[in-house]
C-alpha cells in the first residue's frame, strides 16, 4: 500500500507519459493481464487508455487490474488509468518512492 505522498509523487511522474496499452470492447482478458505484468516488469508505471466502446468504466478497469495483478492505482482521470507496481527485476532502474 502506498501513501498519499507517494501517490502524488507517482502522479507527477506519470504526467508526461503516454498510454502504452488500450482496453477495448473485449474488456480485460488473459492477454491483457499478461501484457500488464510484462509492462510492470519493464517500466513499473504506465498508463492505459480505456476506449469508449469498452463495457467497463476506467475506474472499473483500474480496480479489476489492480486486483488481478496486485498493483497500485495511481490515478484514474476520464478514460485514462495510471498503474504502478514495483518490478522484481534487478537490472532496471527502480522508481525510488519518498518515505
């Protein structure tokens, strides 16, 4: 569980990021979960764009992915969702969260 100060820090980091994943009419599938886990290992933080033809709202997508991938929801604005999870890889530069 991250604190509000850490969440604010992650929001400021995500401000300049572009969405790297889209959720469409199929919703959350096994492929979506695998892709999200791969992205967490490579980047730790990323944005998702929830398309208008998706049956789920952005907040529902964020909650479902957080539950399935054990990640933290950084923010959910409009059709965009930002998620964070610390990578288990040792060879990447990890995000250092404030205390």
